[in-house]
C-alpha cells in the first residue's frame, strides 16, 4: 500500500509533466488535495509531505477537521454544493469557495465573512455540460453574475470552476475545459482580472492543464479510494 506522501509525489510529477507538455510553467498549476471524507490524520500526513491546500465538500465534517488542524495553518477550499443555510460556517472558516453559482449565495457569504479576515476568495461554478441536474450557472449567465459578485464587499472574485460530465471522450472533455477558459478570457477582456481556472481531477488533470487549468482538484490519486461517508 503506497503512502499519501508517495501518492502526492506521483501526482505532482503528473502535474509537472502535463504543464511542460503544454509549454506552461509547472508552478502555474496549483494542486488542491481533495480531502473530503478523509480524517484529519490523513490531511496531517499530506501536510507533512508539503501539501498546504485542501478541498472539502461537507460543511459539518470540514469545520471539525479545520478546528483540529488549526495549528497547521493550512489553506481550506470549499468545493462542494453549498446550501444557503450553511454559508455562515463556510464564510468564517474557509479561505476559498469554488462553488458559487447564484447571487443569493454570494450575498450571504459576503454578509457573513468576518471583518477581521481577508476577503473570501470565490470562483463561479459554471455548468459547461448543460446538465440540468448539475450545479453551476449557465455560460450565458456568467457575465451578469460576475458583475454582481465583483460589487460585493468582503469577497474577491478569483475565477471560474467546472465539473464536466464523466466521459472517456477526450475531445469532449477538452471542449468543456476550453469553454471555461474562453469564458475567463472574455471576462478578463472586459475588465476583470481573474487568475483562476479550477478544473481537472484525478482522471483528467492532464487534459485540464493542456486547456489552461491553474488549479486541479485531486482526491483519489492522493488519498486512495474514497471512504464511504456515514449519514
């Protein structure tokens, strides 16, 4: 059984190789370790191997984990669907939220972000696959939401996030990731200064990096097959 440290090294090598293949600097692609369902001990093991950024999906689980690991001074990213009635804990405990897909959510995060903390970094989640069941704003509605979020206090709009539909069709995946990059470029061309494309996971990070990802979200390849979540 390989260790989390060994898995991290292997993933970093994949990220570096993909960046170089795309003629990009490896340092331009950040690795977000998705630690949802994994205990604080696993996060601590990854932290000892040099990993600082961790992604979580479940509010109650993550708040307990963040409290336990407070002294490690890690950077926490909320990447899952977020209900409006659970925004307060996320606004207070996290450094980033990747899954903002409606104005009400952004307004609550802005209102509830403690004033003594730096602005909360946020990404707009975009439904690049056109799936009605999937979270995310439609591509045509990104500009309007970005304008509104940019005007809110205590938030810093950093970029866009997407989770394309599972597929083995590499050309389709490339087109989904390219859609997100195009949307980011269009926003920046109209005055925004977005620096983040959060896209790509364990199975498709190379494709995402080739299409411009600046942050890949990797769980299974680092921590192993996901534990079943209780409750």
